[in-house]
C-alpha cells in the first residue's frame, strides 16, 4: 500500500512517476482506476474486438492513439509510460516487472485502459463491508480459471478473477453494490466453491497476494482485467506491456459515471 499522502489522482500519478511503488488498492476514493494493456498498433483492432467480446472482464474505458502516451479522456497530463506504480513487460515470452517503460516506448504502441474492481471497493467499504487485502495492505488475490474467453484472432485464453473473502451476511449487499459499476466488472461471477471456476488452491493465487478465508466467510470472485494480460501473453506477440499486479492507473474520472445498473 502506498504511504499516506494526498489522494488527488494527479498527485498520486506524479508520485508514481517519481518512483514510488505499491498497490493502488484503497487509494483515490471516488475515482476510476484502470488496468493497462499496451501492444503494437498492428494488433490493436483485433485486441479491441477481444475486449468488446469479453466486456465483463475487459470493459474498455479508453484507447490511445498510436505512439501517444497520453489518455486525455481519463486525466490531464497522464503519461502512460510513467504514471503507474509498476509495469509487467513480456518481451519474447519472458516476463519482468519494471518501474516505467520509457525505454520501451515506440511510435507504434497503443495503450488500452480497462475498468478495474478497485474502483468499487470504496463503495463496499462505505457500506461497512471489510476488505482484508486493503486492511492488510496487500494486493488483491487473482486466479486463472478454466472458464474460456471468447476468442478474437490470436487473443483467447481463460478468464482471470479477483477474490475477496466476505462475511456470509455481506455477500448479497456486495453483489448489489458492485453490480452498479458496470464498467468496473459489475457483479461477481461466482461466490462460494473455488473449484467451480477450476481453482485448485485458493491459498495460492496466480497474481497478487494470498489472504485468509475464514470459517465464517465466503470467497467472492469478480471478473478481472488481468484477463487482458493473459490474452495478450497467449497471443505470442514479441512485446506486450501491462500494469504490475495491483498497480493501476488512477484516473481523474469520478466513479459516479459507473453507477448505472449492470
């Protein structure tokens, strides 16, 4: 978790640009956060079609122009090369994380911003629903499932979900609240047995950090924007870039725009 400081999106982006790292969970209440996917323009139309075909996991918020690191509809002065706490780069099949992507930027790269469930977490907490990963300053737990995405050309793969353990009595309320955030994954895709999604061990997430699921709690699963990164990596492109797990773009957009019924 980021140390205490201004929660204004611009201040946070500038801090990340200066090298501060950490999860963005719990930051910038009332502002939209976004997963980021960056790929060569030659594949952008096909990837956009993939996102639209799998909109629950990959709800598009913005698509940048080729070679332009700005996303003006999401915030003044955004530089997608520097303004996340960390990046996941897969180059020729080898993944790594790095603090910025200035050294990798090219004139043919296109940035996609995809809705993130961190956006609705403030509404859950405001309703009195505890979120353990926020309390423990960890990244949300994320898992690969056996649920197949709708393919678009080279882009396919399986759904990735985020998991939050919730008190049994809070599950219905959490479902109703998150359903209002249609561009941030909406309502959960499953609550209960992880095996129903093909998850063998809930104690071993594929991305993010493990958190305890207690006896009086239910694991609740939402579609996750990391689905887009898995699809990008499965396509075998020489270079794809995304956010490091839990390290989102914090936008200037107020999340009120996402509170229509899903």
